[in-house]
């Protein structure tokens, strides 16, 4: 409605103005997002602060039984477990007791 008077005069110019305004808003949005984006170090610090906050709320323990002794013997599996534990800032130990009898 606002552009109705201009539209009758030169519709091509009105369309170009609208497209320019849309592009300006999109660029302003991208620039604002880029300005708010955290650096790699800031993201790392934020993640560590979150872990410390979670630890301040209390520590939790979990016990896992690995049914297949081959899973722990497999180097690839141990590597995946180690990487996952490091990414999640987990600590703990492994107790191996040989044969497991469920009967």
C-alpha cells in the first residue's frame, strides 16, 4: 500500500528498491551474527565453564558391564571409548575381572 503511488509511476524501480532493501536487511543480519560469534577459544572456555557448573551441582557415578571381553581388547574400541570420555570430560577407571558368569 505504501508503495502504491510509486508503483504506478515505475514498477521496475519499485521492485529494484524492494530487492535492495531486502538484501540490505539480510546483510545486516549476517553482520550481526558474525559480530556475536564466539572465537574458538571463547567457545572452549564456555564449554569448560558449563562442565564446571555441572560438577558443582554434584558428581554422578555409573558402572558399565562389558559383556564381550573382546570389546575391551580391541584397540579401535578402546580408542573410541577414550575419545568419547575426553570429549565429555569423564574420569574413571577400568576393573577387569576375567570371566563373567551370569548363572
